[in-house]
C-alpha cells in the first residue's frame, strides 16, 4: 500500500472514529440481543432481522480495521443508550417501525459523514 494511502488527516480520523463508535451502539445491534417477541407467522421477519445484525457488525468491524491498519485507536464504545432498554422483550410489530426510523436516521447521518472522509478506503467502508 503506498504511503499516501496510509495517511489519514486528523479530521477524517476523528470522523471515522465517531462513526465506528456511533454505529457500534446502534439500535439494530442492541436488538440483536433483545429477543423481540413474535408469533410463528412472523418468524421469517424475525429471521431476516437477525440476519441483518451480523452483517451490520461485519461492516462496522471493516471500518474499524481501516483504523487499525493505520494504528489509529478505536473509539471508546461505552454503553448502549439507556432508552434502548425500552425495547427488551417487546413485540416485533411494535419494534419494527422504531427500528426502521432509527436506521433511516443512521443512513442520513452517514450520508452527511461520507463527504467529510478524505480517505478512499475509509469512504468506501463508510458507504
């Protein structure tokens, strides 16, 4: 990898760390351990949701590896927001609209973040 490809300016570094920290504590990842309740009739919907969680984790980990390859420390992850405990053991029908809204907010924030990332690899992973 060329030396210039390894360089990440301080603003991009901070933005990538912010994204990794924020996305590591998303509602989708929290729900992966929250066991939403549903009937057998909606078990496919639950299975689809459960498939998204490891995909989301893998994407965040890939962005974290961009930082690690450049010896940039990961951000402190801290705890999930306390408000997420409202989603423990709730019905999937109740949860889905809230999760969709949270994901739309996440996408909107990422779309704002991407132009501020001045590193091709970091930008590609964020996308």
